[in-house]
C-alpha cells in the first residue's frame, strides 16, 4: 500500500504563533512610536507627522520640488489625500504649487523658505523622538541583524508595489 500525500490543498501560509506574536508586537510598537512622534511635533511645532514627511521629501528632492504624483508615492498618500494636505500647507505658506512649464497637466509641489525653516526647527524634535522611541531600543549588538531584516522587509514591499 502506498502512502497518500497528507496535503491535497494549498500549503498553510499562516504564520506560526511566534511569528504572529512578533508581528503583533511590531504593529503595536509602530503605532505607539508614530503616535508619540506625532504628539511631539504637534506640541513643539504645531505640525503633523504627515506635514513633516511632506516637507522632508521636498527638502530632499532636486530643486526642492516634486511632481504631485511623486510626492503622493513618497509619503504613501492617495492623490486626493495629498491634495487636501497640500491645500492646508499652501494656505500656511509652507509649500507652493507650480505648474510644469512643459506640461500643463503636471503640477509641482515646491518647498517654500517658510516650509524649510519649519522643517529645520522640527527636525531636531523629530530626530530626538526617533532616537528616544526607536533607536535607543536597538542594542548595538542587534543593529546589524535589525538592519538586514529591515532591508529585506522594505525590498520585499518594493517588489510587490512594483508589480501593481
């Protein structure tokens, strides 16, 4: 008598209990860190973490400007979400919108001097918060392992979004 295969359906793709517990800890930790960073920026600079993220991406961009679509991808917002956020930031004088000189369908978000000034002030608060809420919890002997894991995690996510 031959042995039948134990599995006739698709393989079980659920995480084991330990991985599921680590996943849960990751989500809870991420939420707690993001909430703390948001609160610190709001209290010290009257700005949201999303506004900080936009200013940061614009400051890093060539000419301190990005197409709206590029900015939307960089900060992981929907086009309508980034539009509403930028409306508020334009009103506050942090960002300008400029049409492309070569393509009227393209609009750029451009960092203003006021936006850059606020970003510089807020960066000290934000980076201190990143160290306090995240960096201080990664021990020196763990850093290489955490770095490799995060690189795998982020490259995996890029592969999946590139397919969509």
